């Protein structure tokens, strides 16, 4: 009898262990995230969330990989093999979707374009008209390229009127900073703090010339959304909360988190802080619009701009570029984060 009781206890114990294991394995969902570029301030909420354990608190096992441009990140998410979520310019994502990639925006953070030209502060260049005969740097194949002609047209110029030089994106800041060009076209909040110590400069935002559209945000592949909708929604909600947390006076903490999460990058905290400050004007200025929430008007203006420059057709309605209502209050996603 004792032998039978012992055997029964062993079976019960085994059943308890076996019933617990699947629950433990399902407690965390793996998410692979492709970022836009090498580490800079626009990635602050991702690194902050990793540093503070916010993703883990929501049951997410997040793996982040640095990128080499919005276009590249869009192409990788469009393939749908390796990544669940992408962070890049949502305008680039819209161009990809128009071409047939099964992609949709899930959380737009910057709702105005950050692309523009940078010119020396001591120059007489106040708009595209004064770029005639000047050497202007840009990167062929990048998101900025299709907008150059329209920008120049605002100054009654064409490409033949300027010395337009394509260089690798990683070389633009240094080339311009050492005065090998008169202007550079790029992402303003990234490049301005990087060059201003060597060459005081001011921006000419493309949005001032009728070229406004959504910028950085999160997007995903429709197949991945079907497979991991709850986890992707949690991730987007945490990143959106991270941006709000940073904007509420925690910029220094965010800078420290970027440096801690990417020690091999040898980042300059001063430049990161300046980049964060330079990013603020591109976020929703209406306090009633929560960071990360979908505003249909942002996509309407983006469709208009992208069609105007020939980057997309009017094949899709603006609301076909995004998924609404994925962003949830952080208290619903991971209550312990805000305790």
C-alpha cells in the first residue's frame, strides 16, 4: 500500500509540474524589433523601457536590432520573415504599402516631417532659391530623395541648377561639418546637433514648403499582427508611454538609458540631449492628442504629400495605412510600471 501511495504522489507531482510548464513558457512573448538607424535620441523610449524592465513587466521578451535607414527597415518588415515590429519613418512605410507590402502603422509618434535642408547660419541661404550653384549633399535611395525636386521647385530651381552630390548616409554629417558642401538634406533633429559644434547651422524644414507628412513611428506586417496582436499592442503602448514619460521631464534618464543599452556605440550624452530637444517640435502639439494614437488627419496630409511628389498613387484610402486602437493605457498593460 505504501508503495502505491508513493507512486500516486509521484504521479500527482509530475502532473502539477507538467501543467505548470506550458503556462510558464507562455508567460513571455518573443518580439523581434528592427529600429531605424544606429543609436540616436529617437530610440530613447525603447532603450528606457529595456533599462527599466517595462517590456518584461508586460510579459514581453524583446530583441532589438539597430537599422541602417527607414527604407531598409520597411523592406525587412515587408518581407515578413525576421521581425515583428519596425520603427522608421511611417512615410516610407506608406510608400511600401502602396507598392504592395502588407504593412500598417500602429503608433505614429512624430506627426510632422523632420526632413529638410541644413545650411550654415552665417550664409545668405534663407530658402531653396539661394541654393542655386551650391553643392548640396543628399543620399540617393533614401526617403528624402523623392522630395528634393519639389523643394527646389519652390525656389524656382531644378536639379540642374544645383550641384547635387549623393553620399552615404553615414558620411553626410561629417562631410557637411568640415565645409565640403554648402547644404545637406537629411533628418534635421539627427544631423543638426551632430554638426553644430563644428559648423553653426539652421534648418530649412520641408514642411515649410508644402511637404508635410508623418515621420517616426511603429508599424508591423499584417501577418505578424494576426499572430501576435496582443503582444504588439502591449509593445506599442509601452513605447508610447515611454515617450510621454520622457516628455514629462525625464530626458536625462532617457539619455542615460541609451548609453547604458548601447555602450559599444560610444555616444555623446550632450548630443543625445540636444537631439531629444530637437525632436520635440515634430510631436503632436495638441495636448489632447495622446502620443502614439492614430489621428486620421495625419495620414490624409501624408497621402496628399506623397502623391504630390509621385511616391504613391491614390490607390488606397488614407485609413488603409494604419490600425487603430492598439494603444492602451499603461495601467491596463503593466500596472506595476506606474506604481
